């Protein structure tokens, strides 16, 4: 995975194009996130996040192969990604993992004009630190709504992705 510092937009400069620069995307892959990979992805995002917040939150990852349970805890909230009692049909753990990671990062950015936006989904999931203005520019230039940057939610089946 590329270093988050190298894939961030220069936050001090406006985008010169109305389309997204996909070379700036942090590759995440929702399947990897759901398979106990949120901690590793967070470490990849952390250098960029540290440029935006003075003290990034610590993340605790709890994966138990014996019980089939995987959870993340940060900022006093536990995010259960998979467990025997959870419905995992239709890639729901992928959606829960995506939402958890983006929620943890974006909750730390509430006093910033920048958010970590999801690009695509599933195995093609990526993230970009963008301003609302950059998102609107991207929406204006991208005809297919599924290509628009979005803020993941915890709602199945699209988890916030435009359609």
C-alpha cells in the first residue's frame, strides 16, 4: 500500500482539474478491511491524518479466530465487523469495515474542512482526503454517480455509495 503522505492532495492548493486524481487515492480494499485489516489500513492513513489533527486517536483491533469475532475500538466506540451473531450475507462485513474505518478517521476531522471520502467500493475501495468543494467539482465532472466520492454509512446495501 502506498504511503498516505504521498497520496494526499496538497491541502494548501485547489484542485486544478474538476476530475479526481486517482493517483492520489489511498488503496484500501473492503475485503482486506473486513478480514482483520482495519488496523493496517489505519496505519497507512495515519501519517496523512496526523497532518490534519494534532493527536490522532489510537485504534485497538480485536480479532479472535476461535470465536469468529472481529472488532475495532477507537475514541470510546467499538465497531463490530463480524461475529457469529451478525448477518454476513451480501458482503455486510465489508460494508461494516468500510464504515468503521471512515467513521473513525472522519470523527477526528470534525473541526477540519477536509474529510476522508470513499472512492468506489468492494475490492476497488479507496480513500481520498478532500474538501467539500473538491467533492462538488468531482460530482460535476463524473457522469456515473457510483464514481462520486462519498462518506460511508452503516446502511446496507450500498453503505452510502451513490447509485
